[in-house]
C-alpha cells in the first residue's frame, strides 16, 4: 500500500462554493464514516461520564443503608462504566485527530490542486501571503471544527440525559440544569464575538506580513543590488509590530474569556450544590443523591466549556471557510469548452497570431526579441496558460484555435520549461522522471529508466552535478531544491523537461544561469537530443542560436524577420541590424546600425 493511500484525495467534482454551510456539509460528506465514528464515541464518552455520578451516589446509599441489593452490584457497574469511558475516550480522541487532519489536509490539498489548475489566474487575483495563510491557518481552523464536533454533540446528549434524570427526582433541579447550562454558555459567548473580530484582524495582518516576506524572498537579489535591504527591514519590522499588536489585543479578550469560563461555571456549580444541600437538610434527598448532584454539577462545567469553545472554534472556522471559498472561487485561466475539438494530428504546425511566429514541426526554432519578456510571452502563449489573453489573437494548432482543444491534450503534447525552474522535495530521480521509481536496493532489471534519466542529465550537462551527490540520483532534494545553485537547478530542470519526451518542447532562457562552456555543451547536446522533434528556445545566446534551424526575430512582440543565425548576422536590412544588436548586446556596437553612436 502506498503511503498516500491514507491521505485525503482531491475531489473528482467541484465543491459547492455558494455558502460556508454547503461547503462544510460537502466536506463532512467526504469523511462521513470517520465523522460518524467520532460522534458515536464522543456521545458514549460523555454519557459514561454523566452516568458515573449517578452510580456513585447509588453505591454510597447502598453502602450506608444496605438498600438496592447491596454495594457490590453498584461497584461492578462503576467499574464497567469507567472501562467504557476509558475506551470511548481513547477512540474519541483518535477519531477527533483523524477528522481534524483529514479535513485540514484535505482542504490544503484541494487548494494546492486548485492553485496548480488555475495557474497565473490565482496569483493575479490573490497575493502569495493570502494563499499561504489560507493553507497554513484557515485550513487548520476548518479542521478544528471537525475535531470539536464529536465533543459538542456528546456534551449536548449528556446535558439532556442529566436533565431527564434530574427531572425524574426533582422538577426544580431539572429546570435549573435545563436553563442554567445554556444560560451560562450564552453569558460566556458574549466575549466570543469581540474575540473572533480581533482574531480576524490578526489573521489579516499576518497575511499581509506573509505577503511582504514572500515578496522580499523573491526579490532578495534585487534588494541587495539596489541597496534596499535596510528599507525592507524597516517595513518588515513595522508590519511585525502591527501583527504583535493584533496578537496582544486578541490575548486581552482571550484572557477575559478564560477567566469567565472559570467564574460563571463555578457560580453555577456553587448554586446547584447549595440547593442540593438544602434538600438534604430538609430530608428531601439522601447523602448519596447529594454526591450525585455534586457530580452532575461538576460534570456540567465540561459541556458549558465545550459549548463556549465550540462557539469560538466555529466562529473562526466559518471565517476561515469563507476565505477558503474565496480562494477556490478563482476561476482557472484555462478551461475546456462545452464541446472541445479533437486534438490535431501529431506533427501539426503552431502559429501564434499575435506575434506572427510560426513553429514548424520537427525543427529547433529560436525566438529573440529586443525585449526578452516579449519573447517569453510568445512561448507562454504556445503553452496555453491564459485563454482570456488568447481571445483576440489565438494560437492556431494544426489550423484550429488551441483553446478549443482539451487542456489535457495540450499539457501532454506541449511542455513549457520556465526561466525560473522549481524543484520539489523528494528523491532527485522522482523529481526528474514521472515514471515509477525504485529504491536503489530494489533495482534489478529496470535499467531502462535509469538509462533514460542519465541520457537526459548528460544532455543537460548535469552529469557532474549528480555524480557529486552522496546518493546520486537517489539524493533527497530539500524544499525548493535550495541545496543546488541556480545553474544546477536550471540544468536539472532542463533534464526534467527532456524526460517528458514532449511532442513540442518550449524552453525559456534554459542557459541564463550557466557559464559559456556549459552553455556550449548544452547547445550541442540539446540539438542532438531533440533531433527531428519540435523544439522552441527563447534565448539571445549566440551559442544556442547557432544550433537553431530557424530563428524568428521579433521587435516588441511582432515578427520582423526569419532565418538561420549565420544568415541573419550577414543581412543588412532592418531585421539583420536588430538581430545583431540583440545577440551582440554588451559587446561592440554594430556599425551598420543607425542607432549606433558615431565614431569620434
């Protein structure tokens, strides 16, 4: 069995996002069996505690008066109830933890899959800090509701059971318990609303702080380059103080609530015991019944606190659920239409209408632009990451609008390797190859996968990087691949892209972080590894451009000329002059370029 078998799987249908109640009911349906088990054990656990004082009182009366069959039967009954209570308590706690983790991890995975599916749409609508706070905080608050649900229902059942028992012996006591417990909980609930409001403010401040930190990490190199580290530290310190202040305000209300949770149930307990003592003094109750009454009064403190705790948990959980819904409501930038067209046949031509660039099948095509971002936009359009942006100027794939083709077909046949590669935690070979992986000690005859991986690593000039790792391909990769340098991550990412064996492989600046000697090796091996298959490279590197079978020259995102690298270097028209200015940028200016400065 895989370790992932016990984890909540992503849903096959879209969750209801109309209201927090409907969403929570949907989530409850996803874990119905464990939720019902938790409620069952919660009720048994609470009812066992409620019966315990009754049996103890009967045992005292039987021991002092010899009535009700003597002491032994009541002692046996007490032992049985204690054992049931202990067993139910263990199972209640276990199922509560399972319910909390299944809910919180299930929602976190749901958000993760949704973020992956929506792509750039979710980051355009939500800040990084909001998404991180939703996964780290709001999903846990939602899980806490499923944790406390069993205790809450058990407390309600136990309260009703005790009320019924007391009504049988004293209508006055029954009314006191029936009214006093919810009244005490209501008095405590007065403090829950301001607490929830201040917790919401703290959560918003924390989200803003997380966004600021994430933005700083992403732009750390830029901050250092412009000398803005001190400015950022000052802003981060100020924002941290706002989070601290919000936390202090939460703590102030929380301390009042904690104090009230001791005071109000204590007053209730005192009043019930005094009333019971009066009944004993007037002969309306026995000493055993007084002990029973005290046990009930002491026990009822637990349902009161549970009700108040549940109110706080649910108030925070509802806020968290609404934020989860807010994130999940972001529509994907790429969606299948109601009647998608079949994918074009293998080897179909790609044509980007906006730029005028045509990607011929089976060739290595390079795209250059005086604005590197404009060239990269052409590449991302080929990968279909935003259907709305392609509305007026679509990408034609085999003569049909690419947005009319099923998304799965596009993702399977067209792979885009971004300029900022990401690596994922796990063994290196698992992150490079999507095929099933065997641990090194279990590898027997499955050498085909290893050969494929090694060939891709060699083509990406990453053999030395892998050979220097203690466990080679089975080296554990830390989060984000932080143990590798930028150039190493880039080469490993290129190997991963080559291993997809995609029909169309689009590479955006695949050698921007490597030295010229490594770049030369990658250029030579890339053209060999992708021989006869469609490859698109966005780069201004002469080493890569020299290997391209066609170079598309763009100006501000529009095609101005095509040709091979050596031909474009010799051309004297506008496309040739622009091309030379791009590929020789940082070297001597082109004397034929009218924008070049005159000799002095």
